[in-house]
């Protein structure tokens, strides 16, 4: 669920007005945080969080969720490449509304320093 | 579209508030000793905190967050407490916004930042 209290705290933390609805990058919570433990828990994706850097981020929204709305996110490891002692890990996450319509697509690149 | 600009001076309190609200409690954002132990200068702001502020500037330029269709940025530089970052949005053609985030030393902390929006 897109928790209204958490949305409001998130909005205040980024300097937005909670009255303006769900901030677009709250997708970091309902998409990335929601699927991260599973994606990072994947034995093939085992990482050292202290050496993890968020390298880039893309979101595409069909619409913003409403506070209190229930959404479902599915993530996958889109690529996992090691090069010159660095590991490049890409997660792709799709978030859907209860009726199955698409809300958000997220693409995250993490770089793990060795 | 007029240029929209917002200057933000980051504080440990704001970074901690973002950690709580986002659920990202990685100690590199909260514990200076830990951050230094992994080769950082001290605690650093979450990239997603910076992107959240950038999204606010992009939404204002687009005429509302409901119009934002796409947002991208690369996290290119570290932001430490005390740094002042100027986030800016300007017109880049129909439905497109060019975005930037530059610190007090003139260094881009977010790069290749852009947004797309719908007209309604």
C-alpha cells in the first residue's frame, strides 16, 4: 500500500508539499525498496552494500498512484556485468495498479566497487 | 517555459529524514565513521534525495507532477552536508525538459538529467 503517512514524510524530506499528492520519486519506495530485498537476495546478485553506489536512475510513469492505493511491483535483474574490478548491476521494475494497469517502470544501475 | 531554479543546502537532519521516509538506512548516509571506513569523505546525501528535489523542479516546469512521464539522471558527484546544490529546469523542445544540479563549486552532481512530460 502507498502509505499516506509515509508519503507525507517523504514529501517533507524532499522539500515538497504533502498536499500535492504522491511525489514522483516515491517510486523509490514502492518499486525499488519493495523489490530490492528479493533482487539483492538473489544469490547471483550478492553484494556488499558499503561498496554499492547508485549510478543512475530512470522512471517512466503512466500516472502517479493515489495515497492509500495498493500497488504491486515486480523486479528482475536485467544485467549483471563485471568489468575492471567493478560490478554493474541493472534492476528493472514494473509497478501495476490493482486492476493490472501499468503505473511505473523503473530502471536502476548500481555499481559495486571492489 | 521559464527557467525554474531551486538552491538547497543539505543538512544531516534532511539526509536522516530522507533515510527514514525512504527506508534507505545505508550507513554511508548516516554514520560518518562508517562512511570514512569505506573510503568516503564522510556521510553523503542519497542520490534519490537529490533526484526527489530534481523531480520537484521538473514537475513545476511541466505544470504539475501528474504530467511527468519520464525522468532520468546519472549520480555523478557526491553531495555532503553543507553543500549547496542548485537544481534547474529549462525548456528543451516540445514535451522535453533539460535538468541540471550544480554544487557551490560549479561541479555537476547530477548529469545527463532530463524529463519528458505530457501536455495534459
